[in-house]
């Protein structure tokens, strides 16, 4: 009887295992633009970060409501306002089997802080990382910080020994087109392991069987395919070649919604799409001896020459909400006053401003835009190029894939450019410091995406105060003041807050994310 009972139990376990195996699934995702690097400090680019976070983890992470929860740290305590102690999770292994310890945390935080890291924003509050023992680490802060935990959610932890062995102790210098071992290979602690990344072709991840946590879904393999062509992307979803498209073409949305085999989910992103201007060089290419963009009147003219109502209606078709500021409504610091447009669309007023600034016949300008990153990015730029030309600024459009565009604007090789900025911390400081602070000549977090190199000492002073002010009301007031100065000075041309639809086969169930990052650990596929 005992043997019979054991045999029945063994059979039941076999059947259960087989059922579990049959439930495991491959999630095939498509998107318009590719991953740029697998170095976790190589490039602050949303598609890249989305797949890196499947492989690499931080000390903390966001839950489904974007609240901070434990990840590689199980507990944290403020020993003092500038000393934050983390107790690390024990028993965690990197994908190569190496144990996770405090040495890896100190190494990775220091690496993120050190140029040419492009993720200095994730550690901008940190002065030093110090090992207390094998499973305890202190972060010494530059000053009290109300957002340090949200910042370090993007500070991914690498294995120190692996990095040293593969000559990857410093972050990849992406804008210098550097190739490195860590850019093409990965060794994290996360729920998925990198099998292969073939740039512009395919990325394959497989489930980490030794992950310390338990997934909520049944995905055991992720295959990501960049498909630049809008028509091909839609066709791949309709035919079932892919399961999930993160950026379905706007012109195909109604057709996709009518397909019984496809479902759509959408929501606002924490991302604002804007145009930036070179406000640094004394001579703009095509304008001998002058840089018109240094003149506020010229920047205002370009602002007033853009018909946002037309762009919303004919280009975005409901997937963008016009804004007057550099942060989205879900980001701390946003107000309706800031969100209102600074001045109305008025071509005649734009022409007068240009004439008053000394350019009655306009000037020549090149607008640089990505063509595979944001919702209808190239179409938006085509419309703006025509609008600026109509106002008297003879504008040439230059479009590139995001991999080329990102490096170009970070090397300051542009006069005017499009960029979209998602706020990883959901706090305005993230945008203020990266986009608006005067560029740090040492390569720190300040101004690391201030690609037009604007500089305002008054705003810089406010940003420094915002970093350490713990009184919420006072801090929010300083955020408002800083953003209002930038708005009034037309340092940037905010366009809209992006709304992102996701399209998927009807058997896929997942949770829409305001940061536009698919989460296979929260996804099931039938």
C-alpha cells in the first residue's frame, strides 16, 4: 500500500510538473527602437532600461503602484539624515553562480557615480558607498535627500569580480561609440538571463531558475524584436508572429481595436516630449557670426510658430496632451499653472519677434529628431519643420534612429532637437537636474541631458536647495519657481505629455506601466 501510495504521489507530481511546463510561455515583444547597450550604466534610454531591469536589479524597486519596496536589500534605516544603511538579501546568486555581497553593491554604486556613467542621476544624492560587513552597506549622502530611495531604484548591481575579469570596471562611454564586454554581455541577479543580443535584430532572455523572488506570471522566455516599419510591426501582431507591441502605430490603432484577436491597453506616461535649443555656441551652423537661439525672442518666436492643436488632432490623434512645462501631471511638482501653454499659437507674432530680434528674413536651422523612439516622432518633427519655415525660419529636418540621435545630441552636435523625458523618480528634481542644471564639466549628474547647454545661476541655486530640502511645502514651492523661470525664458519648447498604447494578442495579460516598461514577471500568456 505504501509503495502504491508513493507511486500515485510520484505520478501526481509528474502530471503537475508537465502541466507547469505546458503553462510556461515565450513572450514575443516588438518595438520600433532597439536596446542600445546592456551595460547598466551605459545609457539612460527607456527601452534599454526596460530590458536591463529584467536582468539586473537594484537595492530597491517599484511595486505595481510605483511605491518603493525591497529588492536586493531587505531593510534600510537612516542612521542619520546623511547616512542610509541597507541590510542586504542573503543567498542571492548572480547568473554565473557567484554570491551577491556588499562588495558588489559598493562597486556598482561607485561605478554609477563615476564618469562616463550615463546613470549618474540614479546616485546623484550619494557621496560614497561604504561596506559595513558582507551583508550591510552604508550610503553616505551629500545632504538630506527626500528622493534618494527613488533615485537608487535605477542603480543596478553588477558582480564586481565579473566586471574586473572582463575589463568592465568603468561604464561604457556610449557617446564616444565605445564597445565593451558589458555592453554585449550581462551578469545580473534578476528574473531573466541574457542569452543573446543581436543589435537591430533580436534579443533573447531566458528565465533565471535561481531567482530569489517568485514571478506572478508564466513567462520563461522573452524575445524582443525591433521592427522600425510601422506597417510591418502591425502585421506581425495581426498575424501572430509577435504577442505584444509596445508602440503600435497611431494610424493602425482603430484597425487593431476591431480585431477580435487583439486587445489594447493604454495610459498616460510619465514622459514629456519637447524640443531643445543650442543656447551655448556663439555661432550657429548656417548663421555666420551669430547664434539666434541665444535670444529669448527667437525662442519665443519658434514656440509661437508651433500649432499644438493641429499636432494633437492630425498627428497624435489623442495620444498627446499639450503642455507648457517639462514634467507630466503625475510627477511631483506639476501644477495646472505650469501645465498651461506659455503663449498661444500666432504666426504673425512669431514673425514680429524674429524681426525685433534682428532676423526679419529669418535664418537657416536644422532640427534633429529620432525616427523610431516616441509616438509619431518623425511626423511631429515634419509638421514643426513646416510651421517654422512658414514663420520665416528656413528649417531642415534631420532624422536618425535613437541609437545615433542620442549620441549626437549628447555630443552637442545639434542646433535644435527633439527629446522625450520620462521621470524615473516621479519627482521634478529628476528633470531639473538632468535637463536644466548647468552642465557639470566633470561629467556628473547635473545637466547630463542638457544638450542645448542652457545655464541660469538662479535656477541652479534653486535646484541645489531642492536636492536637500525636507519641508515638502517649501520644496514644492522651489520646484514651481524653477520650472516657471525656465517656462518664462523659453529655454525649452515643451510639446505634449505622451499617452502610450500597448497592443497584444488576446491571450496576453499584463499591467500597463507609466514608465513604458513591459514586465514579463507580471505577465501571463495562454
